[in-house]
């Protein structure tokens, strides 16, 4: 599943669904949770189920359901399970136990799950547990909005937009939790819709640190995110050269390329870049 960019769209705004799908995003996240008022939940479920059922194969369709303890999840699943979603996003997940609980409610359907893994204090201490249920996941992501509210923090960011130290820790643990589970690490949203330069810098930092995709809150953000998480021609060419060097010297542990030492970690990184670019190796 290719997930460079994942665009949120409110589930009670069906007039936006086709526009979101045409944005260039790799996936749309049809939201039944925070962006939908309680009075509109039923309307949203029906609209999302209908659109998902009518648009198979057009774009990756992810439905964000309500949390396990919300009292709303059973109604969500009753409405949308048969629609054929490509994945379910689980908010306020608290580790492998939450994934297992959702799986138990899914009537035997093996729909991949994308947990939002950092929205409660307890969730932070479970970020290493997702490897236990990696076969049920399509990725792991985090958020920096609900957690500050849960603990009474004034903010999660400094005045210049950087995360404060507690949330840098959570971001890093999510990144490592995803890679430990062998699933896609998805960066959280950038809330300043009109700050294209800030978004580009933020997405580039995510790519640098080991995230492979990012969530978006507006279609205008999608091209910048896609560009950040798509290797350029120079990166691809260098990665090909690294792979070719080791293929030509299969017994070597260390080689020289363009006057610089490369070893097996460089090979692994090159293979990752080619995979991100959709380029076959070997």
C-alpha cells in the first residue's frame, strides 16, 4: 500500500469526497470521528459507506472510525464493514490490545488497521507493542493535538512551530514503534494550511528522520507532501549505484563508491529509497 499522502475529509461532507480523491493523494481518510458532530454521525456513516462501495480501486480508501470506548464504534462498523474499505484508522489506540479489540469486532474481516498511536497518556507506553500485531497493520501514525488536551498541557509546539520536548519524544517513539513492527511510519498533520514553506520543511524533516508518508488536512497540501516523500532523480541514481556495487561484489562488506566508503547500512538505505520510489531492485 503506497501511503505518501493521506488526505482527511469529513464524513458528513460527501460533496468533498470526489474532490479529495482527485487531489493527487495516495489515500483519502473519510472521517467519522472528530470532524463530525454527534448529530451528523448517522448521516456520515451512510455517506461514507455509499462512496467507499462505489469507488473501489480508484484510490486507497481509509475510514477513521470512532474510538473503542466512545460508544459509537459498533454503529460505525455496522454501517461500513461491508462497504469494502481498504483500511480502518483507529483513533486513541493504546497498543496491540486495542488492535486486537478492533479485530474482534470486525466479524472476521481482515481489513488492515492504521492506529493513531499517541493520543492518550497510556498509549505512549504501548508504542513498542505494535510488533505483536504487525500482520494486522498497514502503518502507524501519531497526533499532537489530543495528547496535550488529555494532560492539561498549554501547547505541543514552541512559538516557532517546533514540538516541545515531550512531543518530540512521542514522535520519535512512534517512528521507532512503526519500524520495529515493520510497517509504514506516517507523520502527523501540519496545521498551518497556507504555510507552504513551513509544510515543505516539516515534511522534509519527516522524510529525513525515517517517516515514509504524512497526513494532510487540505488538498492544497498534497503536492508538497508527495514531493517531499518521493525520491528525486539524484537520490534514485545514487541508490541504484549502491545496489549495483554490492551486486557486483556480493561477498564484500565495505566498498568504495565515488571516493566514499559504503557498507551494508548504505545498501539497506539504498534499497529503501528505491522501494519508496517504486523502483525494483535485482
